[in-house]
């Protein structure tokens, strides 16, 4: 779908790395730009399997702290459709590789800056990670509670992935569509914290419209009603119940032998009693027995699966969510494959590359650098 689109990716980890991963899954050519080993330091050195093993991605090592390195990057950027960066706001401009510098040479480029709090605002220079953005965006306060009453830590990097990475992908794709009509590039300011606020819009909008303060057990989607909750089964495994619609709730009550509660789905006075009866019913069978019985019966019941169970789940296997990958220096293994809608799930098994892989010379040759120019850059220590 993105054949012919070239992406320069200045990020090593986090939302921007997820962005380039998904763009590559859609067919874009992605070139990661990193520092030579002796210059600077990576934010984090990911393990070989991180971000799907860098499948289908090239890597060039350039010292952007040198003038020759900056000019090398800008020369690469003249042929790029998209540039992605995740430095702290202001850094790329100080280096001379910001949106203005790129657009001077390539006005059609889509320049996407991803950061925790955005390019402007009082927190723009703050450091942070996924948990911080979930905290300031209201997500944690509306989540379940630990035994000590504090917000429970999420089981996934929701902010980095959905608040940041997917937001950036959507913005980049929209900008590419607009460019097809106008011929003009764009400058995108992706704030992960803003993305979390967008994910929290149901709760935030309710507060803005009514003044009601959301939180755990406040509303339907945060556990106020027994029809939308999790329950332990007879084998100490759990099921998730999402029977929001009245007919689904009636089906569930009937299957659990709790028909008396069907007319009282949203009656606050009896929610504890409904939950107690549901718990007693679910305790009579194992999780998998209940899922086999209730899953196909229009009750909105599913297993709370462990990660190992996810990887062997028949449904995900049928949909080819996992792919076998090969390593040059290790045994074959599996990883999450091309799972996003529109990605080609029939692609051959990828070869996983270590985080230290290096395609610098090949990338430079493709960009039109002569052998002599490449040699000079090596001799000057500008590229690895």
C-alpha cells in the first residue's frame, strides 16, 4: 500500500519506532538513522526481538553532530517522503536537521516529530515514559486499583502504542493523502500525552458536559455495573464480561441461572447482589468450560488470556498474526507479524536483524553518493 514511499527514521525506541515499524508493514521503505557506535548513546538498546526484529528495515549510521553528517542526512532527506524524529523539542533545529532545513531542500516531505508532551506547552521539555503520559492524560485515575488503593499499572504500553505510534501513523497517512492533491509536505507535532487525552475522550467529554468526575466504578466502562466486569472461575482463571446491550445481558443471566436479574441491569442498588450471584455461578465451572459455552451464545464473554495463551490461540493463528523469523546467529523463533488491517499477511518469513545491523554504504550508494564520497565520510568518522 505504501510501495515507493521512503521513510527516514531518527528514533531507536518508543512511539516513533512503532510508527516506522507499522509504515514498513504497509510497504514503505524505512531507513533508520543512528549514531556511529563511538558517538552519543542510544536511548535504549533493544533486544533482537524488539519492534519485530527490524524486519524489512535498513540502517545507516551517521554522526549528526558534525557538519558533514548533517549534510549527509539532508542529502538523504531530499529523496525521502517522510522524516520521523523523537528528540526532545528543539534538538533537531539545533542540529540543523529540523523541519525547516528539510523543507528548504524537499518541500514535499512529511516531517513528523513525536514527543511525550508535544513541541509546545509548559511540559514540552519534560522527560517521560508511557506511565507518565497515561498519568497526566487521566487514564490511570480511571483504571482499576491496587490493594493499597493506588492506580494499577497497565499491562501494555497503551500511550506509546495507541497514544503516540498509531496517532503518528494516522497523521502521516493523512498528510500523504493531502500531498497527493496539493504537492505540499507537512510538519506534524505528535504529542503522546495529547493522544492519551484523545483515548480518554468518553470520560473527559462526560466531565466537561456534566461535571461528573470519572473514576473506577464511576461509569459503565469503568466497572459500575456487573454486566461489564471480570469474574474468577472454578479453576482460578478469569473471564471478561462485556454484556452491555440488554439482550446480551439477558442471554448471560439465563445461561448463568440468574434470570431474576435481567430487568435490573442498570439498577445501582442491586449491583453487588448481581456480582455475588455471577461469581457463584462462574465458580461452578472452569474458565475454558464457560468460554466454550458462553462465547458463541451472544453473551459477550471471553477468556482473560495469558500471553502464552495468546500465542497459541486458534483464532489468531487462523488470522496469521504470528510469523516465523530466522536469525543469522541463533535458532528460528516466532514474532508478531503483519497484524494491522491492510498489511500483507502473506509475506515470507522475515530475517531478524540485531540492533547493531548496518547498511550505511548501501544506503548511501542508493542515495547517489559516489564511492569516493563514501570513503571520505568513513575516513572523517562521519559514518560507520
